[in-house]
C-alpha cells in the first residue's frame, strides 16, 4: 500500500503527512493493513487490546518500514504493537498513528486569530488519557506552532531522540503540529526536531509552552501536569487595591539564602523560611525576580526561555506551587517579575524556531536588542501575542499568584529605544512608538482584568509615556501601578550629596510631588540600584559610619511617608554594606551588628505604621492625600508634609537631612487636633540612633501662625532623621 515515493519520504523523515500512510489503513478492497516505521527494530507484531497475537509485520527490504495485512479483519479495532529491538529489549505499546486529530477546529481558529484566552490548555505537552475502560491509553498529547516547518517530530528518551519515530500531524493552515504519544508520563524529557522551509534540519528546540525544563546546562523540556486553576480570593484581591498598603520585598531567590556548600535551596526549603521572614518584617507582598526558566544565571532570569516553566534551579513545578501557598498562608502576596520585552538567542530556544523569524521580528532594526544581545518579540503577530498574553494569565490562573511586574516596558513601546537615527524603523505613521507593543500591553491587562479580577500589574516604565496606569477604555495602558524611576534617581542623587551641599539640591526631594499623582506610582529601591558598580544603599550615604546609618534611616522614613507604594530589595532592610552578588547569599552576619539590626527593626516598624495608619496609604495615588507644610527650607535641609485620608485621619512627617538637630522648631499644622505626638523617630536608640526627639510627649497646638497656617506646634527635629506625628 505504501508507494516507493512515500517510503523514501518516510526514510528521510520528510513525509508531509505520515498519518496518511502509517498506522492502520484499508486498501481498495477493504482489507486492513498496518504500517509502522521502527528504526532499530528486529521484529514487529500486531496484537489486539487484550494482548492476543493478530499478525506479524514484515520489513520492507532495505528500510525500517514494517508492514502487513491483517487476516480476517474487515473493521478497524484497537491494537498494540509488540516490538523487539536490536538490543534484545521487547516493548508493547499503542501505535501513535492509530489516533486521529485531537485539537478542535475552534481551538485552532482562536490560536491562529490570537484570541485564545488559555493557549496553554492546547499547546505544549499535556498528559492525556484516550479511550475508556479496557481501551483507555494514557500518554501525552504534544502540540507546537511551527507554520513554516516542512516536518516536525517530537523526540526524547522514549524514542532515542530519533526524529523518524514520531513525525507529527500538520493541522492545515493553522501552523500547529500535534501528536499523541501513548505511555509517556510526567517527568519524561522531550524536544522538537524541525525541518525548515529550506529543507534543512534545525537545532533541537525546547517546547515554548513547556511547563517544566531540565536544569541548565541541559535544556530539554519535561512533561509536567497542568496545574489546577486557582481563583484569587476576595481577601487577597483587596491587598492589591490602590487604596491598600502595598509594601513589597524584592528577592532574587538564588542569592537570598543558600546552603553552606553554596547550592540553591529548594522551593520547599525556601517556603519554610522566606514567607515567615517577609511577614515578620511587615511587607505585604513578595516580588520574585524572574523565575521563568532561563539558561544563564548571570542574567538573573531576565533572559528567559521558559515562559510557562518555573525554573528547575529550586526543584519541580509542584514545589513552586507549594511555595506560593506558603506565602499566602502567611498573608503575603506573590508578584512575579515577568519579561515580555525580549528573549535570548540560545539555539534551543525561540530564535528562528521553525527556520524563520517566527517569534521575533525579521529585521534586526526591529528585532534585536543590542543592549542585551537578545531578540525582540514580534508584538504584532497574533500567535506571538497569544503566547505572551497566555503566559501572563498562566501564572495567576494556575499558580494563584497575585500579580506581575512587567519588565522593560520602555524598551517595548519605543522603536528607537537605545538606537540612534537610521538604526530603527518608524511605525506606519512615521512615529517612534511601537504601536503593536502598546496594543499588546493593553490586551494583556484587559485579559487579566476579565479573567483574573483582583490581580495586579506593575510597569517598569522609565520614561514619561502618558497614562500608563489609566484604564484602557480611557486611552491608557491599563496597568495598576508604575515604578517611579524619576523619584528613585532624584532622591538617591540627593542622598549621595555631602550634608553641606544638600541645600543646593533641595529640589531633588521635592520635585517628585510635581507629578506624584499623574500615575499610580510605586517607589522602587530595587536590585538595579545595588549592582554594576553602584554599591549598596548604605554605601551611597555620605559621612562617617554613624552618619551613613542615620542617613539611610532618615531616607527610609522619608520614603515610607512619601505618596506611593513601596518596594525594597533584599539585603537593604539591614543595610547590606556590599554590592549585591547573585552568586552568593546575603551577608546575614551583619545582623550581629547593632546598627544593621537597628535598620531592620526600623523597616519592620515602618511597615507596621504604614499598614496601621490609613492616612499613610489610602490616598497614596491621590493628590487629596498630601499637603506640604514646609518644602522651601533648603538652608537647613528640612521638609515637613501632611498625609490624610478621606475619613479625616492625618499624620505629619518631618525630615531633617543635616547632622544639625533643630530644637524648638515651629511648624504650622492643620486645624482640628489639639495636640500631636511622635509615633516614629528614625533617630531612636532602638534603631541605632542618638535618641534625640520628642519622646511620647503630646505637642500642644497653639494659636501662633506659622507656615501659612493659623496654629502651630513646637518640636525637636533630630539630626539626619525623619519623625512621624499623629494627633494625640
């Protein structure tokens, strides 16, 4: 039944439709034949589902094709192949070519259209059972998008990585190839072998939709179960609200803590320590630097190739699920750092996946990041949009995380990002904006809003692109929060100045309030500020040892009382003195020093007060919640401001950024309270300070005008310190 041309194509693994000739088929007379391509086989028999012998298949001379007519069989039936290999091993298994198409036409339509909400339920390696009762066969359904490939095979340990054994079925114009491979199980390793449009064999490719992968330097995909769906409870959704206290601890899991021999801790070991630590310090959320599988440790996860796979560095995917559950059990939300801006050029990854620029732009003026030596996704291609939007939803939908911090948004939305004239292509209107990327970001936020209400998205967007946190229906990108990179750069530049020079840089602390409510901002002191020669935060502070610690404490007090949500990178909560090293754990021994331990205690108290005082968080993103009381006292580097909420709760923050204390300083205060008392002082001896301040005394309001107000208080402002006052 198989022609010489068909046989030649099978032998060369170039057959365009192997399902049309392999498996069970009827000849023109209605007789049933079975054909099996079995390299390295010695004998092949056909058995029925109960294991009874039916027929022996003969080898076509000079080939690895075994074929035979089934006697006295007029109707198709469930059968097995019994194969004895040249190694002497014998296997009995269901024939993968006995199964018809498995992906529905509707799924293929939505995939091609780029509107499939959950493409990870269709593509990738899905453990599946076909048939019922005694005819049930468990295995794995593979599906991959490779529209320009001439042939796609799934290869792995199960077929000795031989691309002739499991040639997949092409599903028409969808570009999807699929195959059910019986008897495979969770944990089996696999890749795809593709022949490109020019008839050349491509490097073996990992599965773009793989839910697990080998630990680097190995790069095979690993069959994993699809995690069950998880809804975001209303209690946690409320934690993500713009009116809630949002204080984030940013962590690189590979260097937070390690084993004494330097090895990574497992998901379960991290789950036993990290959630407790974050909860004890009062942070509301934990942000994980990218844990989507990535090949190079030195990229910190920002050059990811596994957009659906938790990295194997810490164990299997189910361990990550338990880690997330452990965080939630401690009341800590989980935010993932997620990277849709670029991907690395590793041969086993997405680069020229089917022999063409499939996931990336073809033209390097659009499709290559010279800063990172990575490719840029083709944001306008429907299937690529589906891939990225599906990944964004996957982590919330299947692991129950609370949200995503989207990396490098500026590099996505500007075609001339880090490029000079002539090195970039304008959009269809001649402008510099990447309209396809902008559309994609809106689409992702709309999908998450519809499918995962309550989940939060945050944009690392370093320019003045407008309306990042406006809803898409109002013309915005639809993010909930935007990292305030300008505030971070300005204030750190100020804090680096010698104390006597700060009067000339006063605006670096005040300018952020000019635009503080133009977006829903988050104030980030992230990993980017403590790497690449920038030193640690404590290392940026001027003066002697006492002054450096006092400066850092005053800065943290200023930050926590400033409008905007908060983020602090690990190690900075105890004033790590060295630059962050991703290859070693944090210098925990510093906590043996009283001043370092004092900084950590301050962070703990700042988070507690931030949560307890509604005035400090409810109007973080609303100008109604802020008033300057004193913003022009540059000579003495003094600042004072009021925070309030819509219910009348108030607090006052005062910062002194010089080593000179201010005794008997008069400050105008709002009407209402008859007195104010100090509830936090970064110069407290509890934090390693000199204990200058107002103690627990109530500072009475007197009818003496000051700072444009009819009444005022007299207070002590400690040196290099921030104090908080509440009505009392």
